[in-house]
């Protein structure tokens, strides 16, 4: 009763398709055996091409029913509901980019997501200037990452790519014109004692307290050109609790790259740059280890 009253008041002439949308969400979330809000989107099995195709059909119908100035408020509510839907689609796009319903449409969805997300930020934060600016900057980085194509070496491998620099804490974010997206994340605390040999990076499951493979680089393994290079860190059965760990301090969650088992055996690649005399003979640059991208791809079978 209360739900119906809410849907009628919030969506007006679009209450019908929005009720179908709500009912589908309620059914699927209640049927799961894990807490919905504690489960990474990548591990929710029903977030697939069929789900998004049906939900977008309801949202398209809802927008059509809200035509006319008298329904502007209802249309606004429908458009705000599209934000989490489009966010989920775009961050999982690699899974169904070849689906007949979505092939070739990523840029259209990106433009719609940007328009509605900026509207959402302004709607709920118009009196908090710093939050508005922060939110605007965050979506700029998010959109840049979503538009970035995986490197050619990962073509046709269902690659899931994340930019690291754009979302890094300000104290660890480094402007680098050669990095993907123009920014990188600095490993460590900015202290000389951060840098040591061998350099170690691994995938660690924080809940199972288990490591999955370790990549060790000794002095002779470090590229001497102070440029970006790809490194295969590990092949691991990724879960929502996995992350990248390094002895040059770093913890970078990898839950976004996990998929439901048994198909969760993934290769984890990182793009790293080593600079400074500790790593590169004769270098005049400061000692740094930088990371700009992480790519997760299904392990070849």
C-alpha cells in the first residue's frame, strides 16, 4: 500500500513501468543469499545483459509517459533512477559489449549517464560548494576511465580496465602526461625508506587471509627507461575481498574485477613506472613507483 502510494506520488503517469522495475528489483534482491549492499556489483549474478535490457525498456517507457511540462517533476525522478542503472551497465560493459541490445551504444549511455549524474550531484548538494566541486571532479575522472579502451594486448579477452590515478587520494595522486588519463598513483608514503629490493606485489584476499601468486622484481628486472610497462602480477580466483598489496606500501581493492565462481580465475595485470636511482642506474629523477592502470582478464583455458 505505502509502496504504491510512493510510486504514484513520485512518478505520476509513469508509475506503471516504474512499479514493474521496483518489483523486479525487490524479487531479485530478496532471492539472493548474500547481503545485497555488501556484495560488489560484479558478483551479483542477475546484473546481466537481459536484466539491463528489460529495465531500460521500462525506464524508456516511463520517460515517454512523462512528456509535457506538467510532468517535468515526474520525468526528473525517472532520470535520477537511471543513474544507478547506467552506472552498473557502464562499469560492467566489458561483459556484454557484444550483446545485440547494446553493441555500439556505449557512448550514448555515457552521455545520458553524465547528464543525469551531474543533475543528481547538483540536486542533492547545491548548498555544499565543496561537495559539488568534489562530485563534479570525481565524475570527470570516472567518465575518462569509462571511455578509455583497453590496450591492444588485451583485445578480445573480455578485459575489465580501471584507471588508478584519477581516484587516488590527493596525497598520492601524481600528474603524469604519459599515464593513462594523465594521472597516476604513487606507491608508498613518500619516504626514502619506502624503496627497497626486491620489489614485491601480490593479490591478497583480506578475508581468507590468503595470497594468490607474488610478482617479485629484483634489480635486473626493473625496466631502465623510466616508462610505463605491463606486469602480470598473479592468476587468482578473485573474490570481492581481494586487493593488490605491495611492499612499497599499497592496498588497492580488486572487488570490481571479481565474477561469481566457478569462472573467477583471473589474470591481474598492472601498468607500473619505476623512476629514480634506486631503480634506474644514473637516474636524476626522484625514487618513485607509480601505477596508472589495472586490467583484469579471464585466465585462458
